C-alpha cells in the first residue's frame, strides 16, 4: 500500500508539475482542531487539488487521503514526491502551534488518547529539509518547499533515513 501511494505521488507530478503536492495539517482529522489561527488542509483545499490514495488512478490529486492511512503511508507519499523533485505547497504555516501540540501518540492505532508532541506536518518538514528542500514565501499560496537546482538528488533518502532523522529531532526537541 505504501509503495502504491509512493507511485501515486509521482504520477500526480507527471500530470500536474505546475501544481505540486500539498503538505500540512489535516483539519478534518481529530488530530487537529481547526481555528482561524491554524489553517491547513481543509475541504476547500481538497476540492481544489483533489485527493490521492493507494487506489488512485494515474495523475489524480495532490492531497493524500487514504482510508488505510498510517505514518508509513504518509512517509511514502512524501518520499514519492521528493524523489520526483516535486514542489510542496504548505497548507499550514510553519508556526510552533502547527508543529508541536497535543497529538495522538500512536499513529498506527489512531487512539483517542493525546499527548504533547510533533504533528504529522512536523515530520513532513523534517523529511523535506533532510531531502535538501528550501522554503520560501509564494505570492499566492503562502509558502512553498522546493529543491534548489544545485542541491543533490534526494533519491537516496530512504524510509530508514527518514525515521532516523525524525527520531533525532524528537530526542533533541528541535
């Protein structure tokens, strides 16, 4: 399933290179409580950019939405886009309240118990940073993550590398 999402992210870029992928906190999930101060991936973003999943046809959707979502599936989506050198539009601003807040501690079981910690958006930013992406303001969308022309290709960044980096950030509270 994770590999299918990895490929779906790449197929989306083959069809919509100008759009990029949409990263950010999902506002329709019980991980995040939507407020005006905490924008993110809402119904309007999903309507405009459509969703993709492990069962998506080639080239459809820029927002990940899987009924079988796990953190591994999300990591596969990000790596699929990064390995294809996709641009990522940030639906959530890079603020402390979007990166570290009360979250579910167990991504796989989706329990209703919460604790302070990093959001999925934090993981996405760690992955993009470690793949060599840079962030800058964009006149119409807010912020964009892009791979500079002289950066190395992120294709060698693996799931193991990703998890190792997330653990390093988590342990040092970065």
